[in-house]
């Protein structure tokens, strides 16, 4: 395939992303990538919208992902990464980032490509600080989760090659995502947060 150009990136990552753009993008998606670090509560309503429209989720046990996986079923969700408790423990390990990178030839290859300017030939050092941060700190544990993410993506690839199985999983997402309706959310806010009685 030909190299990714900046023009192509503008198509994938539109600079004017808005509700109107989302109305077209979300129903067209097959896979929703919710790759936040467990415990950060970064996954919210966006992944619910994708699931409601039939996109399968690849993600960590963070935010709404936890409940989505419970409702659509683990067989219809591509899980990877550390749990919130494991994240807390891993952050206490000295040099956890360099240890994770040294244990992963695939990640070493990716970081070498980034550091050598493969993705920024006009400015080879553009991402040097990002690579240095992964080696030295990596608060979000990208290195620790990388191999699990790579393995989950391979599961995605295998599943996508079977259209019937993929469609079955997508339909299961649509059918079981009703729990996240705004009606249920408003009722819970009224009774559990505002103590205002049930909504009618």
C-alpha cells in the first residue's frame, strides 16, 4: 500500500469534527477503539454511541467500557490491558516503562520507527520527546499495555474475516445496549443523585 499522506490523515481525522460529522462517522464504524488507561475514567458516552450503532469495542476496563462489556457480553468485546488495580501496582515498579519496552520486540520496532522519523520524514525529531517519555515515565502505561493491545487487534482481524460472526457480534451490541438509554440515566439521576423521585 502507498504511504499515508497528510491529505489522507485529514480524511481519517477531520479537523472540523462536530455533531454533524459524528452523525455520519459513528454509524459507518465497524470498530470503536476505547484505549484509555484503566482507572482514568476516560471512556464515556462516545463508546455507547458506537455500540448502539453496531460497532464492536476494543478497549480496557475503563469508564463505560466496564458496563458495556457486562451488558453486551465478553464474547462481543475485545478486551486488553491492565485493570485499575494492576495499573496502581505497576506505577509503583521502578523503571516499569523501560522493562515493558525491553520485553516487547514489537514495541521496540514501533518506537524505533517513530524515533527515526518514519512517520515524520520532514522533521525526524518531531516525536523524540514522546518516545523519551515512554522510555522514562509512561504514566499512562502505554508500554505495559502494548502487547495485550497488539494481541487484541489480532483477535479483531480474525473475527473480521468471518462476516457472519462479526455481524452476529454487532447485532448483539445493538440489542443489548438499551441499558444505556437516556431514560434510564435520567431516572437514576433523579432517584440516586437529586433525590427527586422517579421521572414520569
